[in-house]
């Protein structure tokens, strides 16, 4: 079964490394669905030259307006962007992004036919996870175009694989029972190549989301070889 592999570069990779990275990524053969999310500066380069899916790392909740330095879902869609990360915990930590902001960004993506990669579950506590989903999905009636990125902070995959599996199963059944649709759930808590297979053995997990390590093409290759 094809899985998602989402590459969130964060604020990494300088411009002289963009085309070598794209060339290496294009030469990778995989049955999985690779989505690369570079810095906004490089989005057009990836759209024009990368053979895999391209996503943004963030989007503004408004469609247009006087929001200096921000990027709207309509602008992203006009470039050919297919995906956007929303609700990453770093946005909440450094930019005081609230759950209400995240919900509006989620809705803006769906309105613009962009698949949101919705980050949630930072505490890793069952009650918080379900509460987050209730708030973020308040006005959502269809989850088919959403990728749910479960990202508990400080997770140790090697030690906590059984707990991760139980939580992913809980999330899956919660969403399935509520929407009568099978959710796409990826895991993004500090993944490296040695953990990839263990995680993808989880029955209800449909992929991985890599952080800063994803800007290292050699590490990406190791992970793809593993899965």
C-alpha cells in the first residue's frame, strides 16, 4: 500500500543546494507518495522542476489583504501548490498561533482545493488529542482531503512504539466513527531512518512526516530504502 512521506524542510537548505537536492529527489524511485515542503523562497523552483508533490510550510487564513510577509491559499493554488502544512507546533510556540487560527487556515486550504497537512497532538495525551481534533474540525464535514499529522513532542520512537500505535488507532477510530471515512494519518515525532519501518508497521498509520532531517537528501534516501 502506498504511504505518504512528507518532507518539511523548515528553515533549512540554502539556494545553491536547491537544484542538487531536486535532481537527487527526482532520481529516487518509490511507490510511495513523496511531498516536499521547502521554504517559500524555493516553492517556484520545486513546482517547476520537482517530479514529486510540493507543499507549503504555512498559509495565511485570509484569502487576500494587507498582511505583509504572508501567503494566501489562493496565491499558493495559483502557483500549482497541492498541499500546505497547517498548525505546526512551532507556529504556536513562536507566533502564538491559536487553534482558532489553525481552524481558519484549514478551512482556507479546503476552500482553495489545497490538501491541508494538519498538525496536532503535541502533548501526546489522549484527552488533549481528541479535544484538539474537536476544535480544529468544528466546521468540517469531509476529511477525505486532509492529511492528519500526529506530532507528539519529545517522543522516543524506539521506546514508545506500542504507545504510538495505540494512539494512532484511537485517532483513526475516532475520525472514522465521526465522518464514516478512513482518515490519512501520518506520524511526525522525530523520525529517523532506523525508526521508519517500525512506525509504518502500525496498522492505521499511512505515512511519515520528517522535520529538519528531510533537507538532507542522503537521510531521505535511507528512509525511502527502509520503507
